[in-house]
C-alpha cells in the first residue's frame, strides 16, 4: 500500500506537471491578489473577466490533453516521427484557433460580460481587463499544444520551467506597474500578455527543433489538423459542460451581490489551484496510460491507474486539511473588505471538504483521457452538469445563500466521481495500440 513499482514514474511526471497546469490560473491568482487591493469593484470585475478567460482556456485544453494522449501512444508504439508530425500540426491548429478566438471574443466581450448582471463599475473594470488579456489568447493556446507534446514524450520538466518563469515575470511586472507606478487593472492584464508571449515563444521553438531533428515537414497538414480537431470534439463538449457549471455558479453569485461574487471569486480561485495540483497526477495518468496502451500492455496500464487513484485521494485529503487550517489568512490575502473576508473564510470550508473527492475525479479523468475515452467523458460530464444546473436554479429560486451554492458544487463533484468510477471498473476503456 505504501510502495508501488509505478511510484517513481508517477512522481517523475506528476511533480513537474504541476507547472503546466498552474500557468494560466497562477497568472489570474496573482492578478486577484494585486487587483483585490485596488478595490472591491475591481476585484468583482476581475472575477467576471477571468471567468471568460478561464472558460476559453478550459475549452481549448484539448490542445494539450488530446496531444498528450496521441503523442504518448505513438511514442509507446515506437513511432517518434509520427509523434513529432502530430505535435507540429497541433501547433498550427492552436495558432489558428487563437487568432480566430481573438477576433470573435473581441466583438462578443461586452455582451458576454453583461450576462453576469454585475454593477456598472464592475462591468467597466471587467471590460478593461478582458479587452487587453485577449491579445494573449493565441500565445496561451500555442503553449497548450507545446505542453501536450512535451507531456506525451514524458517530459514535464520543460513545462514546469516555462510556467515558473512566466508566473514570476507576470507578478514582477504587475507589482512594478500597479504598486510602483500606480496604474490600474489594465496593467495587470498587460503583464499577463507579456508573460504569455515570452513563454509560448520558447515552448514552440523547442517543439519545432525536435520536429526538425525527426526530419518532419513543418508545413500545415489539413487532414492531420482535421483529425486532431475531430478527436478533440468530445473533449470540447466535456470541458464546455464543466466550464458551463462554474460559469453558472459565478452568474448566480453575481446576482447575490458584489461582496458575494467577490468571495466566490476568491474561493473559486483557491479551488481551481488545488484542483490543478490534483490534476498534475492526472497529467501523469494521461502520459503513462497512453504510453502503456500504445505498447499494448493493458495490465500495466490498469496497475498504474490504480496507484494514481490511491495517491490522488490521499493528496486531496491533505490539501483539504491545509485549507481548513489556513482559511482565514487565505481570505485576508485577497481582500481587505471585512465582509468579503468573513464570507470567504466560511466558503473555504466547503472547498476543503471537496478535495478528496476531487482527487478521485481528476485521477480518473486523466486515466480515461490517456486511454482516449473522450466520448464517455463527455457524456458523463454533461449529465453531472445538468444535475448541478438544476440544483443551482433551486438555490436561486429558494433565495438561499452562497454556502448552498457550494453545496450544489459538491454534489456536482460526487456525481462525476460516481460516473468515472463505474467506467474505470470495467474494461471498455482499455483500447490497445496506436492509430
């Protein structure tokens, strides 16, 4: 129970994999800490804008996850040249989606922000932040695809280096521009864009260098990109349902009042950071399970998966205890409004109790993504999201508070855990070989 032959491989991938996962949320977490001291309206505006940005990031995560799964299978099948070609096409696809997303979201941003029903002051702050941050979208997606290639090759150290570098650069620029020079929320967004551009440039150049070493053509391949997009379609549905649930929660909190949505934003960012810490184990699952299935070793794939589940649940329980112990200092870190701090501290108790369940969910999610079981993941997520939507609407109709909204989020996580556990216990996800 305390030792497993898979522990070394899991640790070697999971520990540095955290770097890939925390990049975008760390930017926004740093923004939350700095902007939160500008005022409650600015923090509420950041909550709305970051919800849009994180939703886009989540919808496009298939560029990383899908690439990881496919590249890992090809590496397991000893087809390195095909893996390099697929990585290059993932970059082309991400660049195109990034530019297209920038154009579309620039036009739709005001309408999207109005959907949250926030005050005029919060809306103005959100508009400023989002309009600037969108210029980092193409770089964000390019880095997702590059990281997917790294993970598929069992390399999680490079994404860690890029993420840490970007986070430090972002925070340093924010402190200089806002605390030092006195600029407002727009400077926070600009710092993030600069950090994204720098790290994406380095990541893409490294993938291109590997492809050249494999003697792979660097031009676009429409058929390959179409295949990547088709394979990622189910992941997009899965992620859309997931982000739809959290977007709905922000909208519900926004209608409870400015201080409520500010507290919800802080709690949600803490939850997201913890979730990504757990999801680092899922990254190991994607890479290891994909490689083992590509090498047609079903027994090892299931054994490694079982161990990842055990580790994730234990880590989740430990994170929950940390949050309970530090809930008051955490709340005070992000706001100096007494009402916001008090509400946030109580909500963080709900965040803490969800962590062991989250460990189970994220481990199973990564295992099934590594196996390419995208359609089942999409169906399970849509059902769970429907359950949450019904509960959230019931909370609103009954006039209940933010705490009950977090109870609904807990039920959402439980329903996900049940659906994924049933799938893992069977054998339908154990598809062997590479395409």
